[in-house]
C-alpha cells in the first residue's frame, strides 16, 4: 500500500528540519481503509491512535466525525486534498495520494513540504483535536448552517490556524535549496489573490455560500494575503495565541450575519 517517496532536494531539505516519514499511497483515498492504516504500524516506531470523548461531539455531528473520534485508527479525512498527514504515529507520517501526480511539479513539491512542516508543528492534525471540548459550542453558534457546512467552516478555521503557524517558515524558504518551494508558495498566493478580492461580492450575490467562502478565505492565511471580512479576524496573532477559544468567540459573533 505504501512506498517511501523520492523527494526533490528542496523537499528533502525541509524534511531534514521537520522530520517525518513521507510515503506514496498506491491508491487515492479520503480516509485510509482500516487495514491499510494499520499497515503504517510496520513502518513507524510507535502508534498512538486518537480517541476523543463524547463530550467533544455535538449531537448532530456527521458520521465521518464520529468515526474519527472513535477508537478506530483513522488517517485522512474529507477535504485533505492530495496530501494527508498524521501525528498519531512516531515519527509523523505524510501520505501522498496518486492524484498528486496530476499537480504541476513545483506546486506538488510545495504541498508535500507544507504537510511536512504542519506535521512537525506539534499542532492537532484535525479540527476536532484543535477545538476539543469547545467544538459543541462552535457547532451551536453555526446551527443555521447545519452540521456538514459547520464541519467545513471548522476545517477552514483549523486551516487558518495552521497557516498562521507555518507561513513564517514558508517565507524563510527564500534562499538556498528551498528557493523553488518559496517561489511555488508565492505563485500560489498570487493565483489566489484575485479570487479573494472577488469573494465579498460573490457572497453578497449569493454565488458563494458561507462555508465555501470560509474555505477559500482561510486558505489565504498561509500565504499572508489580505483576507476579507469576517474571516480577516482569523488572520491575527490573537488567534494564534488563544486558539479554539478565540475561534468560538469569532463564530458566535459571525453567525449573527450568516443566513
């Protein structure tokens, strides 16, 4: 199911700083099948699967979130994209899906390097670990959205938190072996800028729903872009300092404007 990925010199330099095991998966997935996930145990020194208490879950939590919170060793979740990572192993594992091969080489390298950095930060790999027992309050604030869209907004908030933590590292790639990664980071941000500028109008016209807007806006945080309101509040040092408690307060204030 897995083979160790051949890394370009730029990604190898990042891996040396933020140690993890980088693997290629034989097939695409959203969540790894249980047997395949357990195979990771043969490749790492230790496994410590996440198990979350029921108090972390709102009554209407999507089934995929309940499965993640269970005793089952769960690697990969909807929305992870072409690269998934987990800290439930020692060392952390980054798993590249076959569809990554359809991504331009420079950006594919950035995605792998980004995952290596995020896996090495020490932050939770999923928003449930980030929010912990505060997630029911976050979910309640966005009750009008429903559980699936609230899941999407929570994932976006977690993405913004990771972006705040990682973007100074990305900016530090400007010289040396990691220069191609820096250039890919800048290029991806440039491509995102126009979409962010048009986001408020798209939401106002009903062309973009709130959850999709959150996903797009929060993806801009890691590129240090100008983020439109109300998501700009998640691009703040206070968010990095106060984490989930800050996100819940933001949700309670923001939800009043969400139809």
